[in-house]
C-alpha cells in the first residue's frame, strides 16, 4: 500500500491494514514530504520561522509515532521520499524473498 498517511488517518489505516493482512503480506510505503524536512531545517530568523519549524518537527514526530505503532502491530513499513520509493520497494521485496516469507 502506498500512502502519505498522517496521524489522524490512523484509525482508518489500521483497519484497512488489518483486513489486508488476513490474506496478504502487506508493506505500507509511507511517502515522506520533502518540504517538511526543509521547513524543519530552516534558519530561525523570526517568530514565524520558529513556529513553522516547530510545527514541521511536531508533524514529523507524530508521523514517526504512527509508523512505529503500525510496525509494532506487525505491519512492514517503508518510510521514504518519493524519489527513493522504487529502490526501497525492490530492497524490501528481495529481503522478503531471502527470508522465505514469500
């Protein structure tokens, strides 16, 4: 499953993944937004930039917590920027093949 989930998506996402996992090996590829990292790394030159930075960092932390909860529930996850998705999917597939999971 390829998505760009947010913390508020957790209930629906969890239910969908639970249903899919009854019959399939599921990998959740969650696309990371590059702009969030850029905003979080910007120079703090005024109050507005400080608020933007804090919001970006909190957004990223909430997203990381969601992915950790899903992984702790047995969901295989990929967290990457869109340009890395192909490589990450191939690597995960190969790892599943090597492990005998598929």
